[in-house]
């Protein structure tokens, strides 16, 4: 048996993508192939299935992430394979990995062990070019703004109030704040601006929330790119940018079809981070999967306080989705870290530390319950886990009315998730789900922020200075008060302090900045020290990535 993720992936027998399409009910002539093992599904086919009845929708989320690892994507893949194993037609819907983390902190993101999506290297690198298309569309709009100002500024941009930054799909702290257009008259009017990472782009959010090309162009046109001196909003459509941006995204918006190691179909499409964006794959992929399968298994980034909350309050609210069950992933190792154990001691049995860390899991379970969707805990088993540690988890969650299922998908593939698959079917078919968002559309914007801070993060309150509060009130006056809020916050803690593990209470959530994403349809609240352009660590993953003598990639996984 191979030991590493990449060895397992390379040893796999991949089927032609036409066979995977046939398994999902997609004819070969409706696939736009990118080589033998990946393809996009045509608009004609997606439109032809829109009247079909939806299958069940299952969200996979997790406890607050730690360096010990949780395995949310691995569990998503394993559950999809497990559902197929027990006779259900299932598809998984994942996000595309960003190059930033691949070359920054964690390497690739395509699952692990015998629960992976393949072709692994392609998925983690350029894939079908979606992120490049999004980056190009975003930066086309940036170029059109500065070009318009250069050629007379007929729309009356106040150069101090240009609200549109540039993006790059790579971690680069040097680009967070820059001055552009230096070098003389021919280069335009110098102004301060900056770069965000592509996954934080409003174009990425629009791409992931758009329901077809017409909706995509409408949303792109609704982007607020700046303001006049009278503080009147200027939109992307005023620059006639929505048409060419849509053209750049035309092919990208078709969902990407790949396969799992067990040759089951998977959509991988879109990729906003959940700590600085809304953390969900595309609406187009999710809705298409619901038409093609009995069960659609999707994931939302990081812990349930971020990805799941945004999945419910933004994606489901805006797309009209009603999830049927939630899987909350936890590991013994991560619970020990939340219980105060350092990483180098996680291999030793420590039931008391597991119990101490369980309050983090407990809060996530209670939080998911606030959305009216039944949940099950998936314990992603590691080799050094003990029966006593598993028993402690099961006893704790039982008292909360939830079952914890021990899963071994990393080592055994679908065989290791059969029990979880049966439990998910039981929950999804039970009719228990009565989905509801956390807050109503009509609630004030700062009240929405406060509600998330108190009800999800366990904070006493959210705080913001007068400038932030005044901006929110102005947006309410301008007709944006009904929008949901997208919290940009550290993923490592319920608080804004990444070192505060467990389930802290009594803290406050400082909101230092707010941004309007009118095209995407939400307000971004940037909290604490979170950055929308990450930096590389002292020793980035890129230092270990290379081609070996056989021409294979090393160090990406």
C-alpha cells in the first residue's frame, strides 16, 4: 500500500472523462474536454436539466482549524464515495485551490489518502484556467478605471475614492499597499491603491454566486468601482466593463468535471477563501449537481463559524438552496490542540485534553442547529487515536443530541465512510431540516454583524469606530441595507485572536473596515488583523516544490 497522497494519486487508474460524464448522465458531446481526465459541462446541457427535481444537499464543515489538521475536503470526497458505495447516486462539489496557499503554507488541496479528487497536480495548479480568467476580468476593470481617468474622467471619479483594487492569485505582502501610475504624464495620475489575492476578488464572489451568464453580466455591471466628489456611486456598467468581463468569464463559468480515486464524478469550480470571502464553490456547479444526483455533497471553507455560516446566510439565502444535512468534521488531534496540547505531543493518549477541546466542537454543533439543519459529527481517524479518546467524543456529542461516526476514509476510501453515509441518508431523508438563515434581510447592517459576533462567535459584541458605522448607515440609505454580511476574520479562533483556541467567551470583535460588494450582493466586514492579501511564511511551501529527474512534481502535496 502506498503511503503518501501523491503516491496514491499516481498509482490510481483514471477513467476517461467521457466515462465519468456518462456516469453522471452527461453525454460526451456536451463536454468541453481539457485533456483526457477533465472537462467543462456545456451550457446547453445544464439548461436542459433545469426542470429536473433536486436531490438532497449535504454540507461538510468542520471545527476551528489547527495545525494538527481536520481533513474536511478529504471527508467530503470520502463521503461522496461512501454514498455511491451504498447505492446512492452522489456527486461532490468542491472549490478550486488557490496558488497562494499551494506555494505558501499548506501545499495542495485535493483531499488525501484514498479519498482524493484527480488529476491531483492539474487541480492544484492551473487546472482549466478559471482563476486566470477571473484575475484577467478583475484587472481589465482596474485598467478601464485608470484609462477612463487618464482620458478626461467624464464620469467624475474622485481619485481619492476609487474603490477597486487589483488582484493576483499569489501571496505577496509587498503589493498590499502601492502607489500606481508613477513615471510621468504618459502613465496617468498617481494614486494610492493595492492588490488583494484573487480569491478575495468581488469578481470571484460574483462568479461563484451567478446563476448563468445573464446573471453574471448583471452582477458584474453592479460592481461599485468608485465615487464622485459628491459621493455618488460609479458602477462597472458605467465604464461599459460588464460586457468584456463576461466575455473573459464565458467558458470559465461552465462547471469543471473530474473524478475521485474511485471514479465517481466531482465538480470542482470556483474558490473564494472563507476567512476573507464567502468560502463556497459555485452556485452553478451546486445547482447542476442537484439535478444530476440523488445526493450532492459540498464543503465550505475552514470552521463552521466561517464557511458554514456564509454558506447558509449568503449562498443558500441568495441561491434559494435548502440543505438537508450537515457533517461536522473533527479529529482527536485537533481537539487536543484546542484543549491546550502542543503539536509535538499529539500522538500521546490524552482523554482529558480531548474533553477540554470538545467545547469548540460543541459550539459548532450548537451554531449549526441555529440554522435548522440536522448534523452528524465525522471523526476523521488518525493512526494514533485511541478508543478512549473516541468514546469521549461520542459521549459528549450524544449529550447534545448528535451522533459521532468514526471514519477511516484516508486509509480505506469509501469502505471507511459507509457508516457515515448511512447516517447522512438517515438525516437527509428524515425531514428534520427546516432551514432558516441566522438573521432577516431587513435587520440593520451593523446589527447583522453584531448578531454573527454574539450568536456564532460567542462574543459580547462587535465594535467599530464612527467612520465604519457611518459608512454602513450610508449604504443603508443608498438601498444596500438588505444585503447579508460576509465576515473577514481569522479562521483559527472564534475570536479575532488566532492564538485563542477552544470556545472563548467575553471577547469583542473589532471591525476595522467595511467594503461594499454590490455585484456579489453582500457587505464585507474586515475584522481584527485579517489581510485580504496574505503574505508568505518564513519558509514557504514553494521552497520545496520542484520537478524530479522523472519529470514528476515534488513538494506540492
